[in-house]
């Protein structure tokens, strides 16, 4: 049986500390703006929930769902919208909240898509800015952490839809062949 091996790379305390700093920065930058936090499902649901609680400004929150990955840890470069935004965005200051910016395809698609809704401004806040496989240059205005290589799980991040519930962030290592013996 193959069991994936994992290694903790960011603890829940480190995540909380960094999110507080992002919240303070965003609270400062969005004074007197009409902030709409637009979180990308599913990966950003935990990050967005923690982030909005440390932004000390009036804001609206909505969700969009985009899919670009199948069951594999590699990108297909194609993005599909599976749940639209419901709030009107015309004249609003939209802050996209994403789990990881990887190739850049998802953010690139979303920036194009949102343009038609005529927002006043659109910026991107990503928990993790992963530059290893970036194929399209996209702006990441706020980044929690930078990652150079690897595949992460936990704190909303999945591998084949699993592991989102872990409180820390782990790196997924090569699966290891293990002999499973009955106790
Ligand atoms: P992009 O379109 O290639 O930038 O991919 C962005 C999406 O891929 C993110 O929203 C994540 O859901 C997913 N993704 C990229 N890297 C990872 C990772 O290391 N762990 C989990 N999901 C990832
Ligand atoms: Mg995602």
C-alpha cells in the first residue's frame, strides 16, 4: 500500500501571525474604499474566514468557484467557472482571496472575467505565492508566504480533495511503499 509522507512547513501559529499582518496592511490600504472580499472556492475558504476577521473595515464577502485541477497534483492550464459571484461589483474595490497562485492561469482567467463587471479596482491576496511553475505573469499584491517548489496540503489546500482540514500546512513528499500488516 502507498502512504503519502508529509512534512510540516508552516505551523498554525505562523499562519495566524502572518494573516494578522496581512489584515493590518489591507485595513490600512482599503480605508474609504468599497471593499468586496472575493474568495475562490474551495481552497481559500479557511484563509478567507481567518483573513476577514482581522480586517477592521466594513466589507462585503462573496465566493466564486473555479476549477483548474483534476485529481492530480499538476495543472492542466484550463480554468472553468463553476460558481459565479452573486454581489454586484460595479464601482467596488475587489480583493481576490486565493489559496495558492501557481501557474497563474486561474488568476489570469479571473481578472479577465471580472473586468466585465466593471469594478473600481481589483487586487490579489494569496496565502501562498508559488513561483516554480508560473507561466503567466499575474499581479500578487499581498502574499502570505512564498514557496519555491513543492506541493502543499492542509489549511484549505487539498490533494485529490483530501487533507483540507489540517490546521498546519504540510509539504507532500513522495508516496512511500509500505507493507500493511494486520494488528
Ligand atoms: P494556477 O491556476 O496554476 O495558478 O493554480 C492555482 C490553483 O491550483 C490553486 O487555486 C490551487 O487550488 C491549486 N494548487 C496549486 N498548487 C497547489 C499546491 O501545492 N497544493 C494544493 N493546491 C495547489
Ligand atoms: Mg484553488
